C-alpha cells in the first residue's frame, strides 16, 4: 500500500504543479496539421476562432502585466461605440466579470446576458457567432479596439480544418484592413520531413 | 478508540500491560481521494501548447503603389490552384487571355508523391543546400545557436535566384486545411518565395475545364 500511496502523491504533486488549465472554448474546433513547431504565445494575443459552420468567436487576454485589464478596457470602448444603437450599459461588476471570462461569440446586444449567465450551458446557447459581414461588422470593432488598447497584441486564427477557405479569407481581409499582416495560424504538430532522396531524378 | 483490555488470567502477579496499538493507519480513503484528484488533474491539464504557423501577407494598401516591381521570369512562377476535395492543379508560367495559348493545368494532390515532388525538383539546389546545413548541425560539424541557424537559412533563401516562385490560389470550394497544407508543403520543401493571392477569372475558367 505505502509504495502505491507514495507514487500517487508524487503524481498528484506533479500534475498540480504543471497544470495549466485548458481554457474553455466556445466551439469544438479541429485544427489542421502542420510541421510548424513554433509555440503560440500565451499573452498579448487575440484569437479568432472560426468554427466549421463559419461562426466566428473571439478571445483576448488581459496582457502580460497583472495590473492591466485590457478586456475591461475593450468592453468599455465597445459600450461607447454601440451605446445608442442597442441601448447598452454595463455595470462595474459586469465589466469586472467579463475581464475574467474567456472566449465569446455573440452579437454585442447579447453580451450582457452572456456575462450574467449562470452556467456554461446557458452561455453556450448564446454563442451564435460575432457578426462579421459588411452590414454589421462587429468583429472589426472588437479587433480594432483590442489593437488600440493593446498595440502589442498579435493575431492568431484558429480555424477548423473543414471550414471554407472563403470564410477564413473574409476574416483575413478584415484583419488586413486593420493593418494586421502577420497571422499565426493555430495548427497541430504532425512531423514530416523530406530528404534529398525524395527529389525525383 | 476505547478498548477493553481483558485481564489475562492464569498469570499471577504479572503486570497489567496495555495492549500495543497498531501503527498502521487505514489509508484507503486517502488513496481514493488521490485517485480522484489525479484523474481530475490529468484530464484538465493542457500539456502541449498550441503550435502556430506564421504567415505574413503582403500589405493591402491601395494608396501605396508598388514601384520597381522586379521582373519575374515566367518559367520560375509556379501557380498552384486549390479546388477543394483534396484536389490540386498547377501550371508554370502566366495565364494571360491576351497571349494564347493558355497553359494546361496538371492535376496533382497533397500526398508525398504529388505536389511535393514537383516542388522539390524545382527547388533542388536550395533544398539540398538547406538540408546539408541542417544535417551538419545535427551531426555537430557546425555549432551555432538556433537563432543564427535560422538567420543563415533565411539568408540562403534570400540569395536564391533559381528556385520557383509559388503563387497559391484557391477558389470557393477550397477548405481551410487545403491552404494550410499547401503552405506547410512550402515549409517542407524550403521554398524561398511564395504567396497566397487571389484567383483570376481566367484561372477559374481553366479550373472548370480541368481534368477531374
């Protein structure tokens, strides 16, 4: 019994110390494979999720510094921009709660309900994707304000392998209009290599 | 726990000794809890950090006209057209409706013997050069830091004047993974210059008439 307990303690300590919790994601996304070994940075990054059906979700962090709360700042700017259109107003608590939440994807008018949702099931129902077409381009505002608040933020795109290229292209064009020319495409590593022997004679 | 110590009979004058307590603790509940916690941590831990593939797109500023665009010899341009269903076509040169005949599309795929062979053959010199450099580093013949090695490879790519210039174009049927796959292929074959560009109407027409 004792050796087993010893081993369990060891394992438990190991897992507890190395744990970095898997963030809850708005949608199930299967990323395509690539040989790239570059790791994604965990701070100063804006992630745009593109699900299989073309729904768009967005996530950003609060920055490297623990004193900054970029998410809250961005939300305040969004509130300012859409105040009149949707009669928006967020309380101090809601802003605070939002800065601690993860990725989201819904029209701005549903954001209040999402913040105040009681459990993840209720939240999931509200995730209908951020409107990103030309008539009501809210994603552009999110990206723009996030870049204003945190100029060092890089953009990562996490698209599902089966998403239509046109959907991804639309997002990339939108980002390029906002002067983002460098994209980090999130992929999963599948090592592959070619050798001179593969060159046809 | 209270224990009743029975008086031993038969021994006369013997001292009454308290029975020795066992030093073993029942560890079963603790082990149970540990199992639970380990399972919990194992399932929630995200071990591998997500990997990214960096791609830089050319600037899209209509006010900034590109001057002195370098002349690219037509035989160096390799156009790759993606059309969904893991289908892929390529042609060499320029498809200009004013200058017929149009180049013919050649069908290929994403497999090892597909487009990779074409790319490797076109990029033979640069590929071998970079491969030898990496090989020497692995064998320890050259000892440099990772950043220096990356820089050297970058310089090699810049200096290359013979390799293909790959233009990647996709139509509406293409999936996101096709684009990622083909960019990945560029990385595998050490292609020095490639770009993802918009497909032209002529090429869409060519795709329609392409062999299935």
